[in-house]
């Protein structure tokens, strides 16, 4: 069997947030998928709810299709933020503080991120 017969690229035409919803439907809404540094677990449904709650707040101050800079420590908060932005049609732009201000300043400018 040829690879093209196994993979239909049209089936992959979905958003990242839709893939999260599909995974929730496939594996169960209550399945624990994430745990923060305090050992507090999040299920698919917890993640979706948190993403909608945060996403509404971010959507109120940004535009659809806008790049939004995200510089958070490795935590469940960054995962929630990532999906919140996708849920409302924003583009998460992940920034790493270890790059240093010297490298981040031109990057933020080049990406057209609003820093106000």
C-alpha cells in the first residue's frame, strides 16, 4: 500500500483548536492531559473551558489574525494561552526570555507585535 493511500491530507485541514476538540471527543472529556508544577491536573474539558475564558479576554483587546506575543514560563498557563489564542483566531507567537532583550526587541518589531 502506498503512503498516499494511507494519508488523506484533506483530513488534516482543521485548526489546532479543532484538533483539541477532536481529541477530547476521541479520548474522553474527563481524561487528564496536563499537570502544572503544583500537581494540579487538567482534563480536556478543563483546558477547553480555560481556553475559552482566557480567549474571550484576549479577543477583546486584539484583532482576528493578529500575532500575539506569549512569554510565559513552561507551565499549564502557557498551554491554556496557546489554545486560547487559537480558539479566537489569533496567532500565538512564542517568545523565549532566554533569547535576551537584545534579540527579542528586533524580533518583536519584525513580527509587528503591539507592545503597548
